[in-house]
């Protein structure tokens, strides 16, 4: 038995996969968007499984608080300040030298999404904000690329596989983006490392089904899990998939066309970046937002805005119309990352 066949010998014994499925994995390409808690688990599983090319896209760098759940990084990566996609690729190549691992340090926007995602067989969602998820959803629906949505907070998580033309898409499930600060994030509500590991593994399993020729076995609908209570729930989305969804039915792609994407700009004469919101129909509940952020740090609020100090010299000022001014940086990618981290937008 040669080295290659030995590497996957236990995997090909699994009847639904077999050698034919393994060969299909080897000739396929997966894109993992976001190399954090979910993305690092999914990427590791796909590389070890022998997916031919795994493309890693991330805009951030690892921090010490990531190590509790983001399995591809260590203390040396944090000290060196290496971008997440680069550090992840370094470790993954040691796990399986047969796989082509391509790290990309980038913030996905409507300007580059098609170039970064267009030539692949499946997209894995490891992102931390709905704006990027809507963008992934639209690229997938426009190009006919399956994608696997995932999310995890606390001990809970969810997985949803979208097969364009066959299943409900993300916008069928969530027609409008949640307002900033209304949803919990890892930085506001915490997360168990085991939760992200389970969700990331489920996402990778769904991707392996799709890539190996077993799309008929993909889990339909939304799977929701609470690891703390041990509850698993399957939610059918069949009724949603037959509605008139603007994205998957009417083929309207506002995020991909840049119509709904928030904009960021450096404020003249200031060490600050303003993030303008997506279109919103109602103002943010500043009182509730202030209560949530006050658990994490110093908050000053009034009827017009909430100011949250991330660290000395770095703060977020959130207005009721959704605008956020990130003071203490002139770097747009960092400002976007902070808004996603604390506001989930």
C-alpha cells in the first residue's frame, strides 16, 4: 500500500464515501471564509480528509483570547502577529502535504467576492457578521455554488446547507439583517470551544458530502444544537424555499452589487473610522445596547449614542441610526472587525 492510499485507508472504508468519493474529494476545491472558531475546525477537517485545494480567506490576526477555541493557532502565532490565514495554512500544510492550501489575507467585499469565491466547489461560512454572510449567499446563488452556513454562541450553534436551486437560502431564513447590537457575539456572550468544534465539524461533514458525490445525503433545513442541555433540533425550511425570496427566487443581489453594503471611511483630521450602516427601518435600542456592552467595559450613553471603550485609546460610538465611529484607528479593516466583534453587524 502506497503512502497516499494508506493516509485515507480508514476513510475509504466508510461505504458512502469509498474510493470513488475519495477521488472526487482530491479533485475538488473548498473555500473557507473566516479562519476563526468555526473556520479553523472546518479547514482542518477538510485538509485531513484530502480535499484537493483548500482556500483560506481571513482579514484578521490571532489574539490570545482566540486560543481557547480556534484550533489552528498557538502562542507563537499570537506573539508573531501572523495573519490568521497564513498561520493556519502553515499548520495545515504540515498535516497533509498532498493538499494545496492557499492563504488569502483579505476582507471580502462586493468588489472582490466573485474573484475570491467564484472558482470553487463549496463555500464554508466561518464569518462573524451577517453582512458578509449575505454576500456569500448571493455569490453562491448567482454562481450555483453550494455553501454551508454556520454559527456558534455560548453552548449553542446552528448549521444550514444551501444548495442553489434546491433549498432555501440564507435570505429565505433571515430576510433582513439584524440591527447592530441586537444579536449576541462571542465577545459579548462568550462561547464554549466545544460548541464551535461541533458546529465546524458538522459544516465540514456537509461539505464532504457535497464534494464526494453524496449531495443527496445533505441535512435539509436548519440544525440547531445546545451542547449544554444536549438538545438537537431540526427545523424544516421547505415552506420558506417556495416563497418569493428576493435572492434565490428573484435573483436580486443587492449586497453583491454594493447597494446594501455598509461603507467605511476615515474621518478627516481624526484617528477614527466611520462605519455607515446597511439600510434600516427602525432605530437601534441604545438603552439595551448600553446594558449589554456595560458588562464588558466602560460605557457612556445618552439619548443619541452609546460610547464603549474597548481599551484605552480605542472606543466605539454607536448612534441610533446604526452609524458607528471607531476612534483610535485609521485602519478600515480593523474598524470593521471591531464592529463585527462587539455589535455583530
